[in-house]
C-alpha cells in the first residue's frame, strides 16, 4: 500500500478521494504531510474522506496521528502521518454516543438562564 503524500498545494477533494479509494481497497490508508500547510490540507481531506466513507459505504473510520522521520534529499525531516483505520464500535461506545446526544438535546431545550447556572445540571 502506498502512502498518500500531501503538500500545501494539494486539492483537498483529490486527497479525500485518494484516502477513500485506498481505504476501500486495503481497509486502511496512510497520509503523510510535512509542514503546517500540508497538515492543514490533510486534515481537511480527512474530514471529507470520512464523510465519503460514511455516506456511501456506511463505514466509520478512526484516525491515529503519529510523528515519523523521513529522508528528503539526504536530510531527515519530521512528518505527520495519519493512519486511517476502520473504527471498531462496541455496545458501550454506542451507548456513550447516545448519552452524549441526550445531553446535547437537553442543552438545546434548556432556557438560556439555566445554561448560565451550573447548579441547573446537578
């Protein structure tokens, strides 16, 4: 499996398509970026790829970022590698998500004065 290398000038939609395509083919994808601009493009592309995989294939993914050293023109540089893998859900994870949705709906329905009073949530 090839590493998807992203630069600050990479088109986010093209990178997102590559992430989703590699993930569909191999069950995981690796994205590598050096520099703030490249990391920014990588994260935006990852957000798009997550939505592509969820909407089209009903696949939830997780991303694990890590530092890696890469050699470029005889110099060692530090890159960010984003490892995209299938998210394993458990019954407790699903319950946690439901609980957080319930809390969000309570906040949406609460009067503004209650939101300012911390004792309203006791």
